[in-house]
C-alpha cells in the first residue's frame, strides 16, 4: 500500500539524514565545494531510497539545453523532490530559497554552507537587493542559479502569479534563462505524507537569451513553463490511470 511504503521511506530517510548529517558535520567547516559534494552524495542516497522503497524514479530531459557557464534556471515548483534533484542534476547550483529553510536541522546547515541564496520574502524591495547582491558573485563564478518563479510549491494544475524576483535576476545579471517544467507533484505532493510509485519527469526547455524586456520575458517564461508542465502532467496522469489495480481495475491520481 502507498501509505506503508511512504511511512517506511519517511522513517528510513529521516534516520539516514540524521546519521549522515551528524557524521558529516566537519564538512560545514570545509571549503564550500566540499560541502556541496557532501550534500550531493546525501541527495543521491535519498533518491536511491525513494526508488527502492517507494518505487519512485525520475527522468531528466533537455540537459543539453543548459548553456555552459552562468545561467538562470527558472523552474516550476511542485514538491520537495524539486530541491532534492538539483545538486544531483546540475552539480553545483545556487538555489534561491526562503531564509527560514536555513534554520532546518542538517538540510538548512548544509544548504547555507553550499552557497544557497537565501531571501526574506517579508522584506519587500530589500529582499530583492540582497538577492541580487548574493547572485552577482555566483554568476561571475559560472554556477547556475535556480529560482522558482512562483516563489513556493504549487499543486499540479494550479497556478500562481510569477514573482518579480525572476525578472530582477534576468535583467541584473544579463544571463540566459532556462525554463524548466516538472510533474513531481503527481507523486510527492505539497505537504503530503504520501509518495507514490511512478516516474517524475523534469524537463529543461530552450533558453531565453538575455535582452528581453521585462513584460516580454515574464509572458514568454510563464507561457513556456506552464505549457510544458501541463504536457508533463498529462503524460504522468496517462501512466497513473493506466496502472492495473490489484483487483484488476485501474487506479487514479487520488490512490
């Protein structure tokens, strides 16, 4: 049953994270790149547990579309899985995240040491200025910067307004922007205990070159991400609905 597999995964992943996080505390004093490598090892191990226990794997499409050197990746955000996969796929990304996440035991400590870009969403214009100040040296170093345009996890099929931070990064850094779509919320929902068997798809789309006006950028970015995400949701749902039930019927998304 889905809830039994989810419970087993949650318990084992928490225990593993506490164990490996404690053993790896010296990495918090090591150079940033070493802390990132340790975090990448942890993320890979949790994804292995997810596949072995829950039966949830993933497929990455369009990696060849990510430019060499610095770029901004604007990614749809549906699940905690989205942040887990980033260091595995991108190597050494700087992820724009909520400042309060840095207070979480283990995850927050390593995320801070690995060079995440933390923002206080309640700080208004001041938050944008601090985000740009942190992002500029990252861009110079050539690391990809990942931002979630809607600013939070959004359930499959729902949409929220795209936030101004994504346009601020694009205009200030003059880097290509790579839209990214995902259907992770079908299998690992926002604030959901259940994790369902299946295959999450993350797709990187064609880059938007620097130089677009803000209105044109926002319209094009939203159109690309939402169109691709809708297609991935349909693909995922077709697989879920075609899955045989134990009694010979079929299961739906609400299994």
